C-alpha cells in the first residue's frame, strides 16, 4: 500500500472530505488528490507529520508494507487494512511475540537433537 492510499483510507474512515482534510493540512485539494491518487510519489516530511497528528497514527504506518496503526487512549492498537479493523492490546502483542520466541527456541533445540542422530 502506498502513502496516498493509506491517507485516503484514513480520511474515509474518519468521514472527512478531501477539501476539509486539505484545509486542515494547509495544502490545496489538488495536491491532496495527487497524493491520494499516487500521482505524487514523494510527500514532504512536515506534511507527513501533520497527517500523523491529524489521524493520531505512528509515522511508521506509512512505511512500505506496513499496516496502518493507530494508538488508542486505552493502549490498544487499531490496525487498519483495506477491509478489516482489528483492536489488539499491547499486552496481547507482547504475549504473542514471547510465544514466537519460545517456539523458535524449541525448534532450534529439536534441530540440534536431530543432528546428533544423523
């Protein structure tokens, strides 16, 4: 997903018109339309900071191959993609990452044991 597509999704999810968002960001509607359509490939860092602040999202959500990530007041993340909205708590993410590390350790241990029998 490119930057323009993500901005467009955020704007639509908040039910904000292009003219309104353009006004809030201090740019013309034409400039915003060009960004959202992908005609403008590079977006100024200061403008991206305004976009992040406007939608309360992390800057890294606009990086290549990342999901839109919004931090809610209750410390949950809201991941946005083309079709789905997921609320995942920080604690749940930490538990999942811990389980993945444990599984990697167990897998490596099993591989080491198999080498002994070869």
